[in-house]
């Protein structure tokens, strides 16, 4: 079993590699087992460059880039970068808050794989990445309006795209829920099944056992016979 590195060791190495005055705040997540670095939009690129290029760190892989929507905050989104150092077997998370009208600098020049992730974040949340040359939708249909992973995104009033075999072309039509309506009884599967296969055999055997083991009835006591 591989021993996981101490988060204190990871945090200490990162602190030693950062320049003085870097806009970084440290935290922990996953029960204190992983290091989280909170930074600003202006401090994102210098921070990631240090994490990648410092020989003592070598966070050379961007494993994921995702976002979280907090509609009640002025800085509505948290853009999250999950980094991995194969050299040290370390993981670190970088989080940048960004408002809806603000843009985050692209990190595709530091991590080329970020282009795919940034396109996904733009498609799902509407976050703009400044300097990203290929900011196109990735998961939704052509001509789609809105960003589905925003928590205020409406669930009705949209169209879906499909290929019509009869008309031999792509058609747009209102979104329909194909699943039939079902009445749920809110019982667990075992509570809802009052009769299981084989119950009749068990019931029949139980009746036979009860009949075989039934106590013999005592003979009735006859009273004296009158002549």
C-alpha cells in the first residue's frame, strides 16, 4: 500500500516555492488530506506557472478543470483546477472566484489539455476564458441558448435536435419527456413486494408441518352411565 503524502509536507513545499506576497490563501479539503489554494484572476497564471515549473513541486498535469455555481454570491462562480505531481505523488487544487461578467485567463498555454475543459466550462456555465482561441460549445446542440449547469437555468421552453428518418434532415422540436407518468408508493422494493415467488410453497409446507406436529386431542371424559 502506498503511503499518502502529508498535506503539511505539500503545503510547506508550495509555500517555499511561492514568491513573497503571492495572492494565495491555503485551505484543506477531503477531511484535511488535500491542499487547496485560493487565488485571484490576476494571480492565477503566475501561481500555476510556479506549481508546474518549480523542481520541488512539478505539478505537470492538469487533471481537471471545472466550475461551481453560487448564484447568491457577487463572485458567482468558482473555477477549480485539479493538479497532479507524478514526481512527488502530490495533488493540489486551485480555486479562483469569478463574477458572471468577468473573464478568467486561459491556462491552455501552460496546460494544452485545458482547451477541452475550458470549452466545457463555457458551454455549461457561460464562463469566459480570455485568450482562449477555441471557445466553442462542446456538449450542447448547434444554436443552443443558455448554459445548462447554471442553477437558475430553466428546465422547460427549449427545443431538441434529432435526425428525422422520414424527412431525411435534422429537425428541431420542443423537448418532450418520453417516460410515462408513474405513481410511486414511496416504499422500498422489499416493502412493496407483498408476495414473492415461492411463497406459496413455503406456506404449503408450513401448513403441513403444523398439521403433523399438532398435539393429539385428549379423549373426552364420559360421565357415569345411568342404567
